[in-house]
C-alpha cells in the first residue's frame, strides 16, 4: 500500500526520450552517480532519480522527457521508467508519477521528494466510525488517536487527502487495505471538527495513515 525502495547508481547515462517516435538519440549526460527511488502509494507509483555528479554532454531541459540506463551497486544493469526532468540546479533531478487506475496518466514528480506526504493541519481527538463487530446492523465508534495531521500527497495525480495519526490505537479490523472508514477530528488551530468518509487504511503502524482512494 505504501512502500519505497532506493537504489544507488553509477555509470548513469541519460538520453532524450520521445514517446511514440522511433529516432536514434545520443546521451545528454554520461558518467552520472546518484540514486533511484521507486515508490507506491495506493494506486499511484512514482520514480525519482537524483544525480549527485554527472558529465553534461548536451543541454537538459526541465519538463522534457528522458530515459536512463545505469549500473547498480552489485554491478547489475538497470533501465528506469522514462522520466521528466524536474530540476537542473542545484541538483539534477528526474521524476514521474503514474496513476495505475487510469490509462496513460503520467505527471512530473516534484524534485527532492523525501516524504510523499505534506502535513497541512495539526489535529486532535481523532474518532473512527465503522460497522459494529457485535451487531449485523449498526455502527461503532472508537477513539483512535489524540494527535495527528491532515495530510495531502505530493506524488498522486490527482493529489489525495487524508489523515496521519501518531501513536494510534486502532480497532483489530483496521488492517492495511481496509476501506470505507469514516474518521472525524478537531483542528488544533481553529477547534473546528472535520470529517472524512471513504478512507482507506494505507498504514496501520505508527504513524497510521488513512487516505481517500482515487478511483
């Protein structure tokens, strides 16, 4: 549901990538050293490439698309998914995000993604409403946390909103992948109560994460 893997790379070569156009290309970057991250968040997958050192052979343009070949630490050859250039200064970065639930849904990934979540509002008194485990019909409520955050994702296209809960106390039924969860919480800043329905449990560990699943 929410995972990421980083691979260190050397001997990185970057080539222009022209989708749907078969044409011979020469590398615009050679002898690069950096790291490649592949992550997934719900139905969204993202790829990020950061180059710490490289030889620039030709101009590289933000927003243009490129392909990458490289060698991993164990000597294996690697070819990445095609990527957008997302910055050239002070560090060369490339990245793409793809919505797996929609055909050909690609967008540039913002540079320097270290955490796919943005904390936008501190919350307290987080309460979940869910089908009662004791009755065939009816709802149960449980206090699942005293501190959390309203969050939005940096990597989704479109972006997703949800809740991150610190030191959670979750009912046994709240495992990763559980959907149709309703959670209400109070804003620490305004004391207003906000409610979210149709949440999916992305992480049941600390911090717990519930996001609105894009369709």
